[in-house]
C-alpha cells in the first residue's frame, strides 16, 4: 500500500512561506524573499509531481478503477451526532491533476515575478500573498468535504482580493478588487445555501458520501419540491451559482475583465489557471450528483457555458487592451469546459465530456498562463497595455515572440498542439449530445483563432510605432517560465487523459473523431487567415500589395473583392453589428443591473432614515405601535 | 446560608464583594491619587473572573427563584471576560483629568449593572427576572450620561431612562397578563399551565416587545442609535455587547423553557422580527459615518442573526446562539477597542478620519480589519462559524427563505464593513491620524480580543463544550 501522508506538506509549505514572508519579509532583502517563496513552491511542485506519478503509475487499481484515498482526515467540529466537519487531503484523479496544474503554474509565476516585480514597492508582500493564494487554492482542490472546500473557496476569494488590489495606490485597481470580491461573494451565497440544503438531506459533507451510491440515492429520491423544481436540483443549481461566480460565467462574469488591473503575473495565476477554473472543478467534483440527481441542472450548465463562450469570444474581437483580450478569451475557454461538463453523461464513453473538460482545463492552464506571462513580458518591454502602441515587436522580443506564437497556435487548436486534442474531445462530446451547442462551438473556434492572431499580428508584426525606449527582451528569469510553458503547451496533448481522468475513474479508449477534427482545424485556419490578411500590415498596404501583384484583372478584382468581404464581415458586421451591441449590453445592462441593486439599497436606506428623528416621543410611538401591530397580527391572523 | 448555597451563588456574591471593596478603597485613597483605584479594580475583577472558571456547584435556591446550571455559569463567565476587556479598554479614558474624581463611580455603577445581569440570567421566576433586568438597566442609564458635561451624553442618559421605563412598563404589563392567565410566576409552573388564548398571546407579545427593546430588535430599536452615539465609547461597547448578549441569552432560555408549548407561534414572531432587524439594521448601518453609530447599527443587524439560532429551537440552535455571542464579544470588542483608542488619543470618531490610517498605525488597522472580517463572517475567522451555525440551525427547521434573506443580508453587511477597511487601507489622506503609542491596558485588551477571534474559530473544544451543555425544547 502506497502511503500518501506526505501530501500534507503540499499545504504546509505554502502557508509556512506566507507566515514567514508576511511576518518577517521586511527583514529580508526583497530578492531573498522572492527566492525563498519560489524555492518553497518548487518543492511543492516536485511533491505534486511525485504524488501524481505514484497515483497514476504505481498505485494498484481496484476493479480497474483508480482509488479514492483519504490521505488525511481529521474531525474538526462535531456539528451534531451525524454531521461532522472535517479537514483533510483527498486524493483522486482530478485532485491529483489539479495539484499538478496549480503547483506548476504557481511555480512559474513565482519565478517570473522575481523579474517582473523587481523594484516594485511591497515586493515581499507580493510574494507573501502569492503563497497565501497558492495555499488556499491547493487546500481547495484536495478538500475531502464540501465544507472544507467552501472555507478554502472563500480564502481564495480573500487572497485574490489582496492580489488584484496590490497596486492599492491606483483607484481602478482598488475598484476592481472590490468588484471581484463582492460579485464572487454574491455568488457564494448561493453556494452556501446549496451546501446547507445538500448536507441537510444527505446528512454529510464528505464527498465520498455525497457523491457515493448512498448520497446519490438519497438526493435522487428527494420528493420535496420548491417552486416546481426538486430540492436536489435547487441545491445543485445554487452550488453551480457559486461556481459560476468564481469561474466568471455570464452574467456573473463582469469582475474578470476589470480584475486585469492586478499585476500581470497575478492574472496568469488567478485568471488563467487556478481560481477561475475552481467553478469547473466544483462541478466536476460533484459530477455524479449532477448527472444522476439533477440532469436539468447539467443542461443549464451546458447552455450557460456555451453562451458565455460565444459571448466572450465576440467581445474579445473588439478589445485593444491585450490583457482584456486574454481575459475574454479565458471566459470563452472556461465556457467550453462548462459546456463539456454539461453535455457529459456518466461512465465510460458516455463520460467523454467530463474527461474532455478536465483535459481542456489542463492544457488551457498551460497555454493561457503562457499567454498571460508573454503579455506581461510585452508590457514590461513597451510599458503599455494597448496594442495600438505596439507593433513589430518580433525583432526585439525573439523568445517572447516565439513562445507567444506557440501559445496562439495552441489556443487556435492546430494539430498537433495540445489545444487541438482537448478541444477536439470537447467538440466530439458536444457533437453527440447537442448539435446546436456543437455548431456554436465551431463558430467560437473560428473566432478564437481570429482574435488571438489579430492580437499576435498587431503586436509582433504590423507597423512599428515610435518607441521612446528601444524595447528589449525580458531577463532569463522571466523567459525560462515562458519556454517551459511553451514546451508544456506543445506536448501536454499527448497525455493519455482518457486512461487517467474519467467520470467513473475507469479508463477507456478515446479516438480522434476526424469528422469533427478536420473542420475544426480548417475553421481555425480560416480565422488565422483573416487575421493575417487584415493585421499583418496596415490595411492600406494590404490593398496595395493586392493591386501590385498584377496579373489577371479579374484575379485582382476577386482578391480585392474577397478582401472587402472579409473587411466588411469583420469590421462592419462583427464589430459594429454584433460586438459593439454585445459590449454595450455588457457594460450598461449587466453592470447597470448590479449597480442598480446597490443604488436601490442606498436609496431605501436614505428614505427610512427619516424615522430615526431623534425625537423621543416618536420612538415611543413606534415602540407602542410595533407592540400593538405584533399583538394584532398574532391574535387575529395567526392560526 | 451554608457554604453550598454560597457556592451556587458565588458569581453574584463575589461581585458584590468586588463592588464593596472598590467602594472601601475609594474611601481610603487621597483625592489627588484617585487613579490608584484603576489597578485595584482591575486586579479584583480579574481575580473574580478567574474564580468564576473554577468548577462549582449548580442548583436551585430560594424556593426556585434562583437557579443555575453549567450553561448559565459558562455564560456568566463569557460576560465576565467581556467586562474585563471593557475595563481594560476604559482604563486610559478614566485616567483623563476630567474623570479623575469619578473613577470609582464608573466601576461601581458598571459592576452593579453586571450583578443585575447575573441575577437576570439565573432567574427561575419572572419576579427575579424582572428585578435582575432593572438592576442591570438603571445603572446603565447613569453610565450613558457619564460624560455629563457633554450635551450628547446627557441626552443619551435621558433618552435611555425614558425609553427603558416605557419598555419596562410594557414588559410588566405582559408579565401581569401571564400571571393572570396562569396563576404563577415560576417558570416551570407557567410552562405547565400555559394555554394559548388571545389574552395570553397579548401578554406574550408584550413580553417579547420588552425583550426586543433590550436586544434592540426592529421596530423596538430606535433608542439605540442616539444612546450609543451619546454615551462614552466604553459604555457603548458594554451596552452593545454585554447587555445585549445577556438579554438575548435569557430571552432564549425563557422561550425554550417557559413558552415551549407555543414554539410554533414564537417561531413566526421571531421570523418577522429577524427579517425586519437584519434588513433595517443593515440599511441604517450603510449610511453611518460616525464609527460609534456605525458599530451600533451593525450590532442591530447582528442581533437579527441571533434570532435565527433561537428559531432553530433545538440543541443545535442554543449552541449556535451561545457560540455566536462568544464570537461576537471578541469581534465587537476588538472593533470598539480600536475606536476607543483612537477616540481617546485624538477625539476623532468619523469614518473619514480613518482614511489612510494603515500608513501611520498599521497594527491598529490590521486588528480593525480582522474584527470587521469576523463581524462580516468571512472564513476562516471565528465570525464565519458563528453565522454558519446560526444558519444551519434555522435551515434544519426548514426556514429556507429566511436563511436566504439572512445570507443576502450578510452579503450586504460585507459591503459596509469593507467601507471601513477601504478607508483605512486604500483611501488617500494627506494628514492621516498621527502615529501614536497605545497604553499597556489598551494593547492587552486588543491582544485578548485577537487571540479570542482566532482561538474560537480554530479550536473545536469550545464549540463541543457549549454543545454538551446546551439543550433543546
């Protein structure tokens, strides 16, 4: 029997680092605290790799299924005789996978930050917060029960609040961090109510119980209904609401683009690979329940995911701030993952969507972290977030350029990069279950390729603006993480995911569906081509080159014509008719609704303030009135 | 009275001893050295607090008028710790010249009020309960007017005594109706003879109104804001923490024991009261700029949450209420402690004055943030568990809508608690509150509070102990 008790160190090291750097950080030189934090995370990463190796390759399987192991589980509070709150480390395929993802990206971000944050005020504080965040995220993924998960979930919220608001002297950063915190808290209230409901009926918080046969049986046979839906569906939808908040699903997505105010490495860590996928992880963790007890909830998840992926991809085409493009792209990709879970069944081939979702989570973490860190390197070089102030950077930033290109090709889903494999599985899963969503995802695949290469060409090719300082490549400490992640992005797709992470923990064979894969690559290529034609150089020059090619008039005419169509379609139709209204809707209606809630509350409080007049006789009057009103209600109306 | 009986009543008797000793000390200290009373009173009260924790007998005295159980003793100890923290926090305020002549007055009046509370929560019949309640309240009105040279403080005293006279009147009216319908004032006998009739409902509602005044539940809360603002900070914290906690506890005990058979009805009464209290308390708190008023209104909202636990009407419910009060003591006193220190040193009490405080007084700002996070119920600080247990208690009775409203209110409250955090850490201020060094007693009080906030959240034995002592219907 292999012992996993060492995995507790995966949690102890980061929290120790947080305390060390938080309490004594100011006593060290900045660089020392950075190196300390990075080494700590390095150890965590190696431990996670070792755990993954042992789990997947050494641990014997029972009846061919991967085991679920409670490496640690201490009872923390005895709530009642049957209900206990525990804390521990839970080892199963998805938690092990998440350990690898979180520790890898966190380590890369730590390393990168030594270069990126050099000379910033509060360097030590930054590393302390990074450690705290990593601790919270790791605690979340290894949670043995839903209550532990909730506690770490909130800790993730608090530490991301601190990280996004790191530049506290910038009012926009502060506003963004507050928005992120409040919106996710608002979603979390659904989560909390869902937990209460679920634990009340299943009499347990433990994942092993509630997603095991007994928990499923109890949840499934609940006869109580509320507003026409069963209590089980309500509970699981409310829990999904918490997940949708953290994963920024429409309409709770509004915090994510603003959260780009945080330092770029933070965006890479929080908004690419860890916190935003917590919602996906949550649904995956409770997947057996969703699948058996509340298929309606899964349908909701599929449509929310599908809509968000399309909505965000369209908006991404119009953004000029490179980090915002990436933010919307993240929304879109997480929408993919949610959709995959939503269309998945349970067990074997039917669980393709589940496996595809986890697979895409894994590959996306690598290439999106790479994109964000690459964007950080660009911003570091030109001191701007706006692509209008960039161009021709390939000459100055060779390593960033190459790694960024790899990431763009990966996200566009080109064979044989990792994005291709995971996206293909998602499309195949959608194809089997829901043709409408499948078509939507094809469209999104094209849009994704287009907006990523729009970004790529604008930044690395196109016309070079006048730079005040000559841009220079980032130091090695920043480019090494880029190179590592680039390699991971290329090869991660060759992992035999269907043999490792499946809905019922039984490995199965998955095949590449050529009927799905070939068109998806073709659509990606079309997107890249449009971007190439429009943004490789200034549009006027594109036109000149087309004319200058000479040759047969009709050919020129046709090329010109096609060019115009492309221009018309992208610039006129997509930009003006779709993207702008969608962006407007987002800014005014969705944001406005959220602001409206706050406004109404403040207004009401102003109105009722009149009652608090300071006049004692009024107080006495209200007192007696209240007593009499209560007496009347309960004597006459109450039965 | 033999030793056994003495041991049963030791909290009250020892406290009377402390008051007398302070009075005697006052007689023998020269008039220019009155501040020596402070350490004497602190040490005496500390000894009394420690003795309170020693294991002792429980039982019934005076033919059932006075009773005590392990849970009651535990609750008295919670109150003692809270009062000890308040005494520490008030030390530097009392040292000011203007208070010099009245130092022992403060101790004598405050501790007398505590004696009343101890009797109140040990009551076995309505007479003892009422006597305890009044013994607790009347000294408090004097305390509210303690800064008598300030108009606001005098106003607070007058408003407090007049409104509590009104509430006592209604409460007594309710109690006499109860006596009229059941023929007894003993808790156990009233419980047996209770039959729902319109008259009894009237009496019950009047009783609830009177208690709601003490716990400041909406719509019986109007006195709170003016009194809390006018009274000296330390008195405000006593009112909002100790006085409210004691009243909530006896209210729960009476509902659980005396009105057991009416539990369906009082569940619905509390349903209404808790929605009103949480929501209106929050709406008012949101607009407060004076820190004392702000904490006062936020404490109204907190009282609304306590009702959720009571409504659970179970062992879990009682556990959650006592646990919440314990958490609330430390969190609220930490917040009041910071406000008190700043008010003492600078005289500033407005939220805007706190802008940029993190730069100059980082430790105080951090403690304040911790306290506010605990009040707002952000995990993993103790306040979160307090609220969580209250919600669980209400949810296990099937009050899903109420829990939903409560969680929404908790989210709204997060907004205004964050406003203060934002002021301290984020808002720009060219002239933030100057850096200052707090006194030993202030620091000790804050350290106890912070330790409490962490210890209660993380140590499960405390919760388990309360659960063991609690009982349901």
